[in-house]
C-alpha cells in the first residue's frame, strides 16, 4: 500500500508517459551507440535531416530583437491586443469567417483546450472527439471531472465517418445542455487525416439543424495545432469560411497554438479564438476565459507574444515565415511519401495520411511490436489501436527501409 496525502479525486493520477518514455530510451541509446544507429520516431517536433530541433530563422531573429521590457513585463491577462489581432489574422488568413471574432491568449493549444472543457461543459459531462486523437484530451477531461467520448473517425472506406459522428452528437445532445466537440483537423494527430471542405460543410449543416429551435448549445472546437504544415497556406484554411452565420447557440472555438507554426513549443503560447454570430456570446467568451487565465496561470508569456507580433506586423517577415514553413512542409511530405511508398511495396497498412507530423499503422498488440522494434533500435509510440511514427522528426535516410522493418516486427509479434 502506497501512502497518499492527495485529495481523493487526485489519487492515483500520473502523467501518461509512453511518448516521453520511449524518447528518453532512444536518447540514452543514441548516447551509447551513436545517433546514426538509432531511429527515434517519437518526437512531435520538426527535426532537420541531421537530427537537430528546428527553430525557424525568422522566429530566432524576432526573439533576439526583443527588448528587456518585452521579455520581462507582465502582459495583459487576455493577451496583448496586437497579439490577439495577429492570432486572428494568422489563423484564418484569407478565410476569415463572418461573425464576431474574439481571441484570448492561452498557454499553448493545451490551455485553449483546458479552458473550453472547463468553461463550456459541466462536471460529469461527456466531451466528444474521434477515436484517433491526441492522448492529452482524455487527461484534460478526467482532470476536470469530465469524460472523453469517442466517435469512429473513419468508415470502412477510410473516409470521414459522418454517420457515427452524427449518432454520438445526437445521443449527447439528448442528455446534456452543452455538447463540446473537439475536431483535430487538418493534420490529425496521430493519423494525418483531414476533413474535406464538403465534410466540414456536412458537419456544420448537421450541427446547425440540431441546435436550431432548441435550448441546447453546441461548442465545436477545431484543434488546428498542425495547420501551418497541412498544405498551401490559403487552401488549407478555406474550411474556416464554413463557420460563418451560425445560430447563437452554436459557438466555434478554434484551439490555436504557436508551438508548431512558430516552432515555439516550450514557450507555451497559444490562443482560443471564438467565432459567433452573437455579440453577447462573444463578450461572455472573453470574460469567462480571461477569468480562467487569471485563476490558473494568470498572464501569458510576454516574450513569445511580442516575438510573434514582431513577425506578423512586417509583411516581409511574414513572407519569410511562409517560405520557411513551406520548405518544412515539403520535407515532411517527402518523408511521408517515401514511407508510404515503401509500406505499399511491402504490404504494411497505414491510416489515410494527408499531411502533418504523424503517420499511424493500425494494429492490435502495438506494445509487443514496439518492444520488438526497440531491439532493432527503432523507437515508436504504441497507441491503443496502432503505432505512431513521427515523420516530422525522422530523416529520409532513416525512413528508408523502415516500413519493411515494421512489417517484419508486425509479422513476428
Ligand atoms: N493539439 C494536438 C493534436 C497536439 O498534438 C498538440 C501538441 O502536441 C496540441 C494540440 C497543443 O500543443 P501545445 O499545448 O504545445 O500548443
């Protein structure tokens, strides 16, 4: 029996660590036998072809130009106004939805997700997301006394499973006042799947009809953490336009982050952005989420906001940022294309990948396969229903031949 002084609701919690655990083992082995002999496909950050963590040049320059005041000042609780404008601008690009748009600074995309769960669902409620999702969603729900509910993301053809989505939403709306839906698209973690514009339209139309004339509310949360590496800048943002003209009881809150798009992972800077046709709902959004900032981490990171603003207030810097991102998007695409071509050649199945940091190989018994691969110095992340490979962080040289090695381990396990 382990002694505990934690309050009953906190007992037994621990940070689920199969990603950082595998990463630590990979790094320890690389130290011992050399980095060239280890494949570490666990890291959810962009590494270059030499295995170095990438910091975008334009972002480095912006940080180095910061004044002392910009670095150390307390920022306003909601975030600097110029940061909030820049966030809305950068997120939506040319596809700004019509309606009231409001932003609130948060601690990364995680902070945005936390506040949505905390402020838009009740204790005991279910929160809906797809079966293929980022593991932290579940912890965020449990830590807040909510429960994550899953719909099947894909149908048997590998397309968006609208029928299952609809069935889950209908069941939840029948029993809860608010239905919060987290939709991680484009570049879904862990699959690389994205809803097409038509599929987004289908989702929005259904939700609009479902809430109209009822006392119920729907809060749709597009988690766009990987947006900036999901295709041509304006093309991959077009779905945002679909959020125009919603009924007052249908609120969209975009979970936005600087972690990937600005390579500021550890700076912990993001934003939640509301899209609503109702001004009261917009004002309430600012009030309650600013309150939650104050009540949790208080002010956000001044340096990160100011560095972002330095870039976004200068069209030349934005153009440089776009060029750098486009080059890394291309690099990740080449790695993914190589992996998928080799997987096709050796008969290894993977989930429909369109863009993003990860590819998933579906299977049962993923832990046993990962254990076998680790013996070959290959470190991947075992998930409940598959294995996740981070194409953002494995060089083309190391991707070459990887699919066949995974296939061999799958057959042997
Ligand atoms: N959403 C998804 C799907 C992610 O994978 C991540 C990070 O890995 C985030 C959101 C948020 O990350 P952060 O809190 O670092 O901005």
